[in-house]
C-alpha cells in the first residue's frame, strides 16, 4: 500500500471541489442543490427553508415578489417554491402574477404552496386548477407539516435526477 503523497498539488486534485451540476453551489458538497423560495410569511419561509436544508437543499429565501423575480433572473436554480399568501391579502395578486412569470424566466420545477395553508377557505380547487394550468410540478394545498415538505423536496431531487440522466422504458426507448 502506498503512502499518501505529501505534494500539495496532488492533494488538491483529490480534495472535493464541489458539485459541478447546474443549480449546485460552487464549492458545495456533492448532492447539495439550491432552490429559490418566496413567502410573505416569516414563519412559513422558515418552515420551508428548514425542510429544504434537511433534504440537502440550500434555499435562497425572498420575502417579496420583486426580490423573487430579480433572483430568478440572476440564479439558475432547479427548483422554485412560491408560498401564496392569504387569498384576500394585498400581496396575493402579485404572488399569482409572479407564479405565472416563473415559466417564462426559468425552466425549474415549480412548487406552489396554496393559500389554504394560511387558513383561507374556498380557494383550494380554483387555485389548484390555476396552478396546474400554469404547468407547476406540484401544488400543495396545505404545506404546514415539515415531514410532508421534506418528502416534496426529496421527490423533487428524484425528478431532477431522472431529468438529468434520462431513462429507458421497457422497450428500450428514452422516456
């Protein structure tokens, strides 16, 4: 067995250099991806950020749609999360408009956390239909449980892995 080289150049070549995939952070450990989320609620933003971190995502958190759209232009992230405020709030129309713009700006997976999670009644079916028409990857009518959110982040990672590698169906055709 050979001893490790004392040459610093060979050691730096062996040292982890971070994940080089799109959406990965420079110098980040392999497997850590970045997502962008917007929420008008500090508590909900913290819940989403915490669930993201537990599943090896680094969340860039925005508290306004203006900040969110600026960051969306600047960052190439594979996942975006829009946490809609209460239906009757003055911010609700801006959040819906920003959600509609995401697909024009970025090709990331989009998760919409519905206003129902804030105690709003009656918005669920219409809101989900609207979100699905936009082509969102997931609509969460009530995103208040950390373990459920962690599952969504895990599923997003799996979906991105399938997109990145492609896979064959049983007849040998690319899906």
